[in-house]
């Protein structure tokens, strides 16, 4: 992993490390930076957390750290290396090959909204050292194929959600409180939501919007809210560990992203029974059946987004139906247990394929 700052990829990989069967796996977590609000979660679950402090791949020290990582893999007799994100892919997959790790698994959890051509090309080179690259959606898998990763090397394992941590709120007769959970980055479309809010508040002047998450756009979004005279309607509360409580306190969920692979926030909102309005992009198209489990709108267009929000504000019964259907869909298809079982099956399948374990061993038969 790169670090343990809050984010969708970090949440999924930390939960995977915490939930792998300890009778079958000993989990070690190499990282670039052993810090972040979620570091404690990993330290509790992992046999070790080992830091390889790469700060840039343009320095010769990166090769020194990669060689140290390879030696660590050999010394620790690592059987599977699973890299979490772009930088971990670039570092960990060739490093694991250098260290003779029998099974190497890469990750693809985004559609490259903010990656340079050089970054994409470098990651593509690193994928050549992987036996499998796991995409968290069909949209992410399609992107891998566009980058000429062989189809045989691609697996799709959707994200999971912790239903025990999710709780549903009380449905109010006048649904006016809208919540968005997303890092404050350009591709998340908070600017589009603000423009849509100006339109929606002409019909529903009591509508309010709570933005959960932090990021580089924080100051510019505050300034934008001031220019649009929305400071009284928008609340930016930054990163929160009580996302479940924020969802339970809202009436509607919105995610106006310009690009998404498979957003955890939408999954969690569905699991909480919130009616969802989201852009019809990437993996969101796999999550939401528009008109049944939520409403999809074109990305980057304030008017359709405003229309969808107003439709739910004026029709609480429709909002309730969409929320109930979304909750049922999430619970039927996207549990952490299912996600972890799929990764365990992939690891064991690759270990068997490469002769590390025999197919007749009980651990493989049990899976």
C-alpha cells in the first residue's frame, strides 16, 4: 500500500487484510509511508507493517528500496504479493518478481481521470510482472483491455461493504437533506452539484447539502459556494470516520462524478437505504439500475442533476421505493464476505496453478 490515508482503495484493501482467514494466511503489509488515520486498523490485523520509504520513482533510491523489498520477500518467504494502487503496482510487482514471489496480483480500481500518460504507461509495464490484475468493476476491466493487458490476466472482484456498520435513518416526509461522500477532487463533480443546487433551490429553498470528505479542492469549493450564494446551504465537514451516521442523518445521496470505477460511497448509501442520484459513468452503471435502484444522470450537466433531485424531493414515496430497492440489491450482491472469499479463491487458484500448493490439500478443497 502507499499509505493509510482515508480513501476508497485504502478502505477496501485494509478490510481485506483484516478479514482474510488467519488460519490460512499470515498477512504482512509493506507500504511507502506507515502513517495515516487508518494505520491503526492495519497494525491490529497484520503480522507486520514494513516501510519502504519511496518518495519519487525518479530517484536512484527507488531502485535501492525495490531491491530491499525483493530481499524482504525472499527472507519472509512471501507466497503472494497483492499491490493496492498505481504506485504500489509500479513498485511492488517488479519488486516481487525480483524477489521470486510465486504469485503476484495487481490492482485496478480507477479509470485514470487524473493520471498522466507516463504514469499509465509505467503502470502498464508493471502489470507485465503480474499473474493477475484485479479490477473492481467491468468498467475498470475494460480500461485494462484498452491498455492491452491480456484478458486472461484480468479478474473482476467488486468492492464490498460492511453491513454491520451501516444503519438506516428515519425517513422524513419532506426529503431535503442531501449528502455527498467523496474526496474533494475535480473528477468528483462538486462544482456541478453546486450549479444544480442553485437550480433545485428555486423550487425547494429549504434544500441543504452536506459534503463529507477532504481534498485539494476544499478552498476553491468554499469560494465557489460564496460566489453562488450557497454558503448557508452547503456544509463541508471534511473527512469523517462516522460516515454511517452521516448517511443515516440524510434524506438523499448524490455523487455527480465525471469518472468512477466502483465507488464505495454509492455502495454504502445503497446499503443504508438512501435513494441515490449519481452520474451514469464507469462502474456506477453496474451498481445503479436507473429508475429501480436509483437515478442516473449525465455527467457534468447541472440541469438533469437538479431535475433528478427535485423529482425525489417532491415524491417521497418514489424516494423510499428507490432506497428500499437499492438496499436489497446491495445486501444481495456486495458483502465483504463475498469479496474476501473471491480474493482467497484467486490467491489459492494461482498458488495451485504454479505448483506452490497441491489441489488436493484441505485448504484448497475447503475454499
